[in-house]
C-alpha cells in the first residue's frame, strides 16, 4: 500500500438527505491499495491543522464561519422533529417545528453594537431562563440605514405578544422607546418543515451582509452565535467500515455500489466524478442496510444531554 494516502468511507446524516463521502488520511494520492486498508485501520490517527488568526468581520461570511453556522443549524433541525402544539391565539392544535424570530429597534437613533449585544444577551437569558429554550441560533444583520437587527431560530413555540412585550421592555429599559409605547418591533414565523428552515437560512442567516458599509458604530466582534449545546457539535457521521460489523459485509454491500462504473482500486475517482443524487441514493441504502438508526439515536441523546 502507498505510504502517503489512506481512504476511509463515511456516511453522514443531514436534515434533507443522507450522504456518503471519503476522507483521506496521510495524503491525497489517487492510487490506493484497498486490500491493505483493513489491516491499517487500527493505526490511523487524525492530523490537526495549526490554529489560524480570525479575520475581522467585514459583512462577509468566511468559509469557516458559514460552515460552522450551517452545521449548528443542521444539528438544531436533526434534534427537534416536527410536533403538534396548541396555539392559544387561534385556539387550535397545529404542526410546529421552529420559531423564526426577527428583533428590530423602533427608535430613529442608531444603536451601537456594544449596547445592542447587551440587549440581545438580555433577550437570550429570558429565552433560556423563563421560556426554557434549549436550542437557538442567532444572526446579526444591518438595515440599509445602518441599524442593527437580529434573526433567531429556536425550537420553542412563543406567543407573538409575549415576544413583542419582552423586546419592547428591553428597549424601554435602555431609553430607546417611551413608557407606554408598544411598537411592533418583532416578527415571528413558524416553520413546519425542513424546507421552510432552509429557505429562511438562505435568505437571512447564512448570507453576506450588503449593508455593512452603512454601519458607523463600534467594531462588530460577533455577528452570529448559538446555544451552548450546539457549539462544536458535528453532524452525525459514522465510519462505514466500523458500522458494517465485518469486512465481508462492507465488501458485499458497499464496494459493488462504489465500483459500479469505476475500477475497485480507485474509489477516489468515484467520489470526484459522481453526481450528488446518486451518492445520496447509495447512502440511504447503506443507512437502511446497516440499521444506523440506533447510532443516530445515541448521537441525539448526547446532544440533548449537553
């Protein structure tokens, strides 16, 4: 076997699909001796990259920040399936999965970031402490006039009037609105499917901010964040060679599918050349064949217990 490369097949669960992919350890060589792969499995140690300095926020998502946010959102979706809730406003039971919240300032003056982030922290403490929220992801965004506002996704069902009253109380305490005023400073939408959340994220959460150039306040140090139990959590990912139970099972089920159109000794070519739809279909079949639901349930319990 080549000493500079090793190929490991993995399966990963995401909100809208199941994907199968390759990881290379010790190099990127295209020439792989698959027969020697099994004997070397116990000697694999992942390499760690050196830490890098974070660039200052300039209204544009870095690749790493976008990946971290999307991972946090995927974990949020995977751990909170749709459920039935009673809506006291309309007095009916309906399907619910997430609340998508927008917090805006009602004053004409521009609120500085240093003050605004304190207002957000007050709101998040209320969300966690009073309402019992366990999961949330928030994103700072700027209006055209340079005013800060926030987008938040959480698993809680929240009354729109309770949300507005709390945010207005925070504004009132900061002297941004007068006593007795109760402006419409919030917006809340319910999501009942993964597609709703994905569309919301594409529009508000994971996009670059074109209005950053209009902001003139103190430097923005943090433009997105999430609850503690979403920090550093990865999507459920499993080594196919380990979960298959035996090398023969792996060879009988996975290998023929990966090598359907390519030479069995060059699986890397398969992953670089195959369209996503086909890799998803193979991954779904592998998920069912190896009965990976129990591993997903273990992963989910670990996230919920944080």
